[in-house]
């Protein structure tokens, strides 16, 4: 279905426009309908288990800095698939191609605002200074997650809730996701980042350690541990950040940390 926000915006503009502008808006609206229909017709439906496996493979490829693996994984999905599009967009953003990432994500996120594509599009809009537009997508992702029993949905909802400043909801959703997928280092690491943001270094360190016990090469967890140790033990913090660079030599955040 067409994004309801776009529909409302279109008719609001119609109301305020001249006859010539009305014609243009109507034509654009039907083009939008056609594009939405094309996306729907090409979008393949995957099972929850398949989405969970893709999440695991995608987060691992990014954590290790295996970008060619990530590209092949993204190419295994159709161009209209929210998971595949999100992974492609992440790779574009890492290369500094934010405009291309926006063009890729926008139609898919607008059609699937509560999906991972909506979440990533929201983050991209924030980076581009368009916070107001991003909030709609974060809200959609969070609402969907609160109604879902799927661990990956809960994980995405927790990320959205964290940005919205709804820390209790984020904490609960991370907890739900970690209980359902206890062996997922991405979930434990993201949960640790929530604790770190709330200055709860003890719980943050515990979450990062749980991630590292699952996978000692999980770069984001090593980076999180470096941030925990930055004030109390700068030497140990640097060691953790350098471990990230040993895993992924191109990790920008780690380079900034040790600079």
C-alpha cells in the first residue's frame, strides 16, 4: 500500500495549489501509485527464520569488515527487499555515498515504514539533518516491534526506541530479543550501547563481555568496551580499540578512538 503520510501530504498540497499545479500533483501521485505497485509485485516474502538468518549473516559481515561478503549477501535478495536494500544502503553510506543510499532506501522505506528499511532510512535522515522526517519511521518501527513476538523485530524496535529516548521500552525490547536469541552478539552489543548512553558502565561492560564470549572477534563489542574503559583505564581502552583495527583495518570509529 502507499505510505499514508505521502497521501496526506499530496492532498494537502493539492488543496493549496493552482489548477496547473493540481494537474502536476495528480500525475505525480499516479506515478507514485504505479511505482508502489511495481515494488509490491516484485517483493519476495521470506519466513521469520530466513529473516533471522539474514540478520545474523549481515551483522557478522559488517562486524568483521567483510564488505564483499556483505555485497554478495545483499545481492541474494531482490532489489525491493527491505533487508537487502538496507544492507546495500549501509555499504553505500560507509563509502560516503549518502545520496545514493537515500535514493535506494526512500521508496522501500515509504512502502514498508515499519521494516528494517524504515529504521535505516530514519538513521540516514538524522545524519542528513532531517530529524523531523525520521521520527515517523522510528515510531512505525517501534509500534510494529511492540506488537511482534519475533526477536529481530524486537531488536529493531529497541534501536528505534533508543533514538526516541524511550529507554525503558528499548531496554525491555533488547531484553526480549536477547532471551529469544541469546547467542546473538549484535543484540548484546546494541544493548550495551544503550547502557553506556545512560552512564551505566557496569551493565554496559557486562553486555559487551557477553557479546565477546559469544564471538571474541566481534569488533563493535571491543569498541564498546574501549568506550567503557576510556576514563578509568585509558591503556586498556586503547588495547580494545586496537583489537578492532586488527579485525577490521578500515573501522573509522576505531581509528578516531585511537587518534
